[in-house]
């Protein structure tokens, strides 16, 4: 659910604006010299400039100014009312407004200019050409300042229900204005509807006002009363609770500012020379001229397919040469900087299309080997596709990692089709190759980390903040990627188990009673089910000459080999079986195609 992203964003907005608002209230009411108060405010907000997040700094400053202006108007009106209530004294001299400066004031102004100049001048020079993000974020500070003033207003006197209703109405008006102005969502939450944005901002502004009211009440309750009726214990409790709540409010913005100020370093990528990706791209580009090899057209006969494969023999050779070399599929970082063109898929779109075409051409070559009953060669070609997928996944960004995962699945699917036709020696050969590739598989966490490095270093604080909040959201999309990785691991390990069972049956003339009979003769160790919470091996069931090998699937529960109704519904439950994993059909169609028992029952062993 995408709206879960609004939860960490709302918490961060409420806590940040409330803390800054309390700082502004202190600055507006403190007896300290005005220059010292400004210096304290600038010092508290200075970490934003080191990110650098100039828009956030401007929003915070505008919120402080809004609160200070509101308090000043409040005091001015209170003074006017107090003067109006006094009795008219004709003898009292009339006060005249006059602007007066002293040398001390001029020196203080000079110090203020000296403090602001290093901040304002770079901001003016580095300001974005588009004023929309600046205006949206800056006006957000003004709106948050108004919400803080509402909370302060509710604190003064004994406010009745009408006052609270008026405060809620004012917060609603602020929320509507914020949604209309696309406040903050210009750069962050651009996927949400305007009604949802208005509702979110109403909640944020309401919480700011209520929390401000609560903290001010606690602060005043912790001060000695004029009549001395307030107990000392009560004052201490109120003051302690105030500081505890303030510390809790300060933690989220402090954590976020710390994270924004500490970006992951850009790695120094080791670019191989020669780079195997050049050979892969060259071969894939050559295959693009063949509609048969790129699956654009079906061959009319085995002879036509064989002629087409032979026509591109040199390109197949170059593809395999590239697979033997070191490969860096995407040079996304150069000289300690992120190449944004690679991140946006602009530079290498044609290259990645060539990789897909190369995978398709390998699939056609494997198909030809199957038609010619060269099943061992078909299995080796399928392994080349698996190697191709894993090669482009290594050291790549997430979008390229997913491309490689799709290529790997294609290779595994081709391999699964020929398992019933392989000899025992060929099974051993393929098992060793798959085990080595499984050992060298790069985890998806590495690709996510590289994407995080790019988000933090390439596009400034908005994307860094978006990525941070996305990781903090309850419905983190990264879990889906981790599940995808476990699914591919389970498929590879099921293939290894199927190959070992095939070799065992050919060599011993029967199936093993238990899966552990395969080790150590055919397997160095039993393949572990990546979905099993206890880390147990894959499930194996045998009844007579039939067997079933499967993974417990996403739910981590053994359903007796019962797969989900459809392959794409695997996340809803059921066990993972290769006959379902490698087909988009429903279970009934799969069962009819393979002439196997009903789902969940042991299948007949694949014998020649």
C-alpha cells in the first residue's frame, strides 16, 4: 500500500515543525538579547546547510519568522487593549513613536549581517531556476508557523469548545491551502491525490497545534504559581514530562538530519579491460537483425532454425567470449561521482535491449539442440543464459539487476525442460555448474545499496529523504525484492535437487527414500529451502515410483506440495514447484500437460 509512505512523512513533519515552532516561541519570548536569540536559532538550523538542504532551511526560517511576527502582533494588541482600559489622565504626557538607534544596536546589526551573509549569498547564487520547489517548501514553513500559533493561542486563558472548533477549522483551511499549493509534494509525494494530501496536512497541522498546546501547558504547570498553590512535586513532574516529550519530538528530525548529512560514499568501480559487456552488446546488436533468433517469428522447421543459428555462429562465439571475461554491465560511477545518465536508463537503454536479444538468441539455440536431441548441449546453452543473467546483475543498479534476474529465469526454464533427458554424467556436470553459480550469486541487498548510494549522492536531499522515508515505511517495497531473490534461489536449488534425483535414479535404478540419500554421492550438501524459517532442506515425498520435490514458499508453511492457484499468485500461499513456477498456466492445465497426479500428490519420476 503506497499510502504507508505518508506515515513516516507525517511523523517527521509533525515532530520537525513542532520542535522548530517551540524554538521560535522561545526566541520570541526570551529575555535574552535579540542578537543572541537569533544566533541560537541559526545555530540550531545550521545542520540543514551542511546537507545541503537550502529549501528546508528557508522553510524553518520562515516558520520562525511567522511565529515571531504572530507573537509580536499578539503583544501589540494586548498593549493596545491595556492602554484602552486605563483611565484617561490629561496630565499624563503622550507617548510618541520614534525610531532610535544606538551604537550598540548598530554593532549588533553588523554582527547579524556578518552571520547572515555567508548563508544568504550562496543561497542566492545556487538557487534553483525553478521557483516551484522553493515556494512550496517555504510556504510550508509559514503554514506550520500558523499551526504553532494556534496551539499557543489555545494555551492562553480557559478556551471553550468554540475556540477548539475554530482552531480545527483554521487547520482545515491551512490543509486545503497546502494541498492546493502542492506543498512539499512537488518534490516528494507526487503520486497521491489532492484529497489525500489535504487530509494528511489537516492531520499534520492539527497535531502540531495540539502538541504545542500540550507542551506549553506542561511548561506553565512546571513554573511556580504566583499564589504559591502549586505543589513542588507537581511542578517537577510537569517539567520532567515536558523535557521527555520534547526529547521524543526532537529524535525523528535529529535522526533524519544526521542521515542526510552522512551519505554513503561513492565506490571506485574497477572497470575491467577488456569489459565483457562490450562483447555481449555487440553480439546482441547483431542478433537484432534476425526475427527468428529474437523470438519475433517462429521457424517453420528445424532446418530453418539450424540455418539461422549457423548464420550467426561468429556472434554466438563472441557472446561466449564475453561470458568468459570480467563484466561490469553499467559504469554508474566515475571519478567518485554518480553518472546520472546511467541511473536514468538514458545512456544504456540500447545496450540493455541488446542483452535481452542475446538471451533470446541463446534460448533459440537451446531450442535447436532439443529438437536435434542434443540434450546435454541444450542444458549447457541454458547454463550460458543463467551466466549471462548473473553477469549483468553483478555490480549493477537495481533496474539492471532485475533485467539480469529475468534472463536467469529464462535459462533456468530452458534447463528444466531437458532434465528428464540428461545422462547421469551430464546431471553431475550441470549440478556442479549450478552450485558454483548459486555460490557466486550477488544478493539483491547489494543492488539496493547501490541504488541508495545513487539516491543519496546524485539528486540532492529530496531523493535522499524520499529513499530514507521509503525505507522507514511499514510497507517497504524492498521486502518484495527479497522475496523475489528467495524465489530464484529456491528455483535453482530445486533444479539441483531434480538433477540429483535424476542421476540417482539412473545410477541405482530407483528413487531414494529420503533426500539425504543424495549426499555426498551426488550433492556435497542438501539444498536448503530459502523460505523455510528453520533453514531446513527442500521437501521431498516419494511413494513407489512417484515423487515430489518442492519449497514451502512465501508463507513458510508446508502445504504438502499444494501450489497456489496460479504461478503469479505465489505470494498468497501454497508451495513452490518448478512445474508451476515455469508456466503462467493454472495448476489444472499444468497437471494435464505433464499427465501428472493432481496438485499436491507425488509426480511420476521422469524416465526415458
